[in-house]
C-alpha cells in the first residue's frame, strides 16, 4: 500500500489517534479560556482596574490563538484521513483494471483480425456485385464497418500507449515518503 509507516499503522489509525489527542487538548484549552475569562471578569468587577487584568488578557489572547491552531491542525488531520480514503479507492480501482489488462491484451489481436476479415468480406461482396445491387446496399453499413475497424485500431493504439507509460513509470525509482510533521500531544 502507498501510505504505510514502518510500524504498520495506517494513516487513518495514526490520524484518529492524533485527532483524539487534539480534541482532548482543545477541550483543555477551552476550559483554560473559560477560567481566564472568569478571572478577568472577577478582577474587573472587584477592583475595577484594567491594569491588573492586562497580563491575564495577554494570556487569554494566547489561549484563543492556541485554540485556533488546534482547530486548524484538526482540519489538516481530517484532510489526511480523506486523502488516505481517496488513495485506497483509486488503488482498488487500478487493481481491478490491471486484473483484466492481460485478458484485453490477448483479446485485441483476435478482435482486430476478425474485424479485418469482416472488412475484407464486405469489400469482396461489394466489389463483386453488379452496380445496381451495390447501390441497394446502404453506404451507412459499409461506413459502420470501416468505423469499427478504425475504432479497433485506435483502441489497440491506446492500450499500447498505456503499456508504454506504465513501463516508463515502473522504471522510475520510487521516492521515499515524507513523514508528516509530528504533532505534540
């Protein structure tokens, strides 16, 4: 799998653990903010002096900024969880396609040969017919047969291009994954 760490914990598992830790810390930060706001209100009501509250107000601003940082970190972790889900879905889809790739590759030459034989047969039949019968055969039928042969050839070209791309991609050495920044618990 693309996103595995050496300890075999998936991004989703690590993200869930980090998110739970962030939620605990955000709750604690919210409690601290609430206590600070109460203390500031108490100090203002009792003493009526704003000077004694300045230090508490600065700490309160730090706590509010900390809450915002924790919220943004939680959103980043959620994004990582969705990204892993996306990668797993795409990986599964790619595996499904690669399972039938060999079958399609083996079938293509036979399909091309069959279409070529049909084209030859239609050409022989239409060229051997008298002119008045040739006019009775709808030109659309011949056009469809020619289009089917062209589509078969185009399909083969697309498969060959995909194979070449996959071979080139496989030849490029894989880069090491970057470890996500650690989140303090």
